C-alpha cells in the first residue's frame, strides 16, 4: 500500500525542520543516553542543523558549538503522546518535553494548520501533530455530543467514500468509534460489520485504523475486525486473568498496539494525579486555569478499584509482547497537555512496565506504530527533538519531570519554558480577592430588574449553548428580607447528554471569567418550589464540568447553606459561575430563590 502525497509530506516534515533557519550546533557531553530502546552511559550527542549529526560523538568540540554538560543527567528522545485532542494550549507540550502528539480528534482547521506548518518546516515552537481529524462515528454516536458539528456515517452509506473524505481533509490515520455509552447515557455505535468495513477502507488507502472502545467485548470485536490499534483500555473493578490474557493474546496475534490512557481512565474513576499536582517542577509551570483543568476530572467520587481491569490488561499485554504506547487523552478534564504524559509513564510502571519499557512507550514505540518517520530515537540522522533531565529515569520514572532543557528541531526551548514560568509567577503575584458586600447579598433588585453588586450578574442558563434544547424564564421581584426573589420556570428536554436549565450568577467582569471569591466560604440562600430536587452548581477557571450539590425546593421557604468545600476541586479564587439548576430529568420545573449571599460562615 503506497502512502498518499500528504503522508509523504508529513513524514518529510520530520526532517524538514533541519533548515538553514536553525543552523546551530549543540554538543551534549558525557551524558547517559536513552536512545529510544536502551541506555548508554557516558556518551556525547552532536546536533547540527536540526538533526542528530552523531548519536555517539567521540571527536573534538566543533568550532562554534554550544556545549551542554550532561554529568549526572539523562538525554531522552523528545516524548510522544500517543493520544491527545488538540484544540488549545499549543505551547504547553513543549514546556514538558512532549515534542510530538498523535491526535485522535481535532477540528479540521487545526489539523490542517499544523500539517501545513510541518510540511513547510516552520513548526518549531509547537509540538508536531499527526491527527485523525474527524473521527468516524454513528449518528448520535460518541463525538457528536460536543458543540462542533461533525459528519457521521449513516448505516448503509458508502464507507469508502466517507473514509476518502476524511483523508482528503488531511487525516493522517482513521479513528473509529465503538461506544455504547455508560450509566444512563446512551450513544449510538457503529456495529462490528461497519467497523470492519471502515478498517478495510482505511487499509485500502494505506492508512492505519485505530478504534475507540470502552468495553472488553468491543475491544475484542475491534481487534477481530482488523484494527491496527486500540485508542483506550476500559474501566472495570472485576476481571479474570483469563480475560486479560485472552485479550492480550488476541492483540498479539493481530499485530495490534494498545494505548491504555490511564490518565483519562483515572479521571473517570475520580483518582487525581497527585504525583504531578504536588510536584513543583510541574505545578510551577501551570497557571491557575491549566492546573484546575488537571485537578478536576470527570469522577467526583474516587473509585480506584475501577482501575483493576486496565492494570491487569496492561500487565498481560507486556507479558505477551504487545506494543504498549503512552497516551493521555489530553484535552479531557483531569488531564493537561504535556504534563499528563509524565503521570502516564508513572501509571504504566505501576501497572507492570519497567521504567525502560515505559520510556520506550513514549518514544520509539509510538514512532514505529504510527509510522512517524525518523523521530523517537537518538540516532544519527534522526530529528533532533530531545529532552535532558536530571537523574536517571531508568531507575526512577519520576525523573522525567526534572527537566533541564528541551530541544525541538535542534533549537532550545529554554526561552519558552522561562516565559511560561514567568507567566505563572506573575499570575500568582497579581492575586486579589474581591471585596464582598457587608451582608454578602448578591441577589438585588434595581429599577425593578434583577441586579448584582459586582460581576456580569444574573443570567438565564440552559444547555442550548451546547446544542441542547432546554429553556428557562427568570422573573424577579422584591423579596421580603430585602434584595430580589428570583422565580425560575424551567423546561428540561432531552437533546444533550446532561440537560439542564436554571439561573446563573456570573461573578466575573465577563461571562465565565474567573473572580476571586476567597473572602467567602459559604453560599446561603432561601428557596421554595414544587417539592423537587435541584442542583446548586459552581465552577472555577479550568473546570469544564461544574461541581453540583443537591437541594430541595419544598412548598415553604427554607434557608440552605452550602460550604464551598462541598464542591470538589473548586478554586474559590477563580469562581466563574454559580448556578441554580433543574435537571437532568426531563420535565417542567418551578422554584424560587431569594436572599442569595456569599459569607464567611
């Protein structure tokens, strides 16, 4: 199967950056080298014009070369994250030594921008990106729940034509979805016959076919259909050794690779990546929004036992010799670009890989599995994407976080890392809490209209902005105790994964802009209504899924007090929204709130 012209251009981009624009020479002396497969002590590596001129240099220092002392340090190939979703924070991966990302779904315009920059040899200040672009999913399937509209594969449609359209857009490989949903949230899924047809269509054009799964049954079905790899493993508290070994043997017999994505699985299981959250080497390079996104995952209750299945399968894959690739699913809550890969390496070691095998999973293994050209190894003629760390990550995988310097296309990223560090320091220095009203009241009535003492104020809120169809009407009147009473009439309708409608208070100068409410510790309000349960929701900067606490709205007025601490992961110094919501069950709702106050007790 012959690669397409675009594929050839992207592979050429692996060396295209070795242009006269980067005509520098660097010699890293007397360093431990992990070459992508194994370690070598006391080597020197010569970089010239964006490529590795000699992976085991033994000559004199070239004239004009910059010399970097490698004593007590380890030089790694630039790290490769084998599962991301790239749509923002393009600068972060390089800060953490991730020089290449394999993207499993991104807006087509972003994919095309990266591909063009790489082909032209001018993607020096961002990680290189090899993207699936638009994934292949069923109408109403996983991937359609986001605000961005994507084409879907109708049953009985021309599969080859659909795949060809993705390739014409620039997809480097084809991503396929087998996902039935979870809990009360159902997705339509491609059936096994259609999945096989898509895989065959991708292979006919020389493209890899990678499948998203979330169950053992779908994992086996995807491999039986000929998938080149699985984009995930799956959660499960119980799994037999026979099931784990059986899946590993099937993957081995099919020549497939697996990307476990522990980072996002832990997010779903409510397990926080404390190793990187508590490490100043990582936290010191994340601003408030970036750190909050990493800290607030999908699961609000820790279920560590749910990780038993992926850990068992990963150990079985290692035993069977199946390529295991390090991927984080960055772009999802509970992950962060670049930073999460260091946690993923630690999670793979915990699951049974040796530190050396974990390093392989983030360097040479993904480069080989995804056909990424001359990257992922420290060898003569390879792309000069490099990471220098203190210590020995072959003994302590946590040493990958102790980054000394990063090179992309032979160019040092020290200035980029310094800019990020300065940005974080300036943000911390500028922190200032809002002065709250003496009585703390934020629900006011002014000229007969709903008002607030600061911020954007009160707004109707529903799932419409995310593509839902719920609606709400707010009506304000004078409250007996002062301020405003807000009547909320909500119609919650199916059409979004988590439908809602209600009233939202935005404390920032712009909607969803963070405000420092750390002078308060509790939100108090009075409520009455139709006897149904409602949710008080709060969110802070970087939190894509608000945290919610239930309350009841009975026939008589009652006061409710809920501490900020009840909202897991909330940063009181960067609150973006306080919401009083009906849902997610469909129906008509009516309730009133009054005397809403932010107080310290």
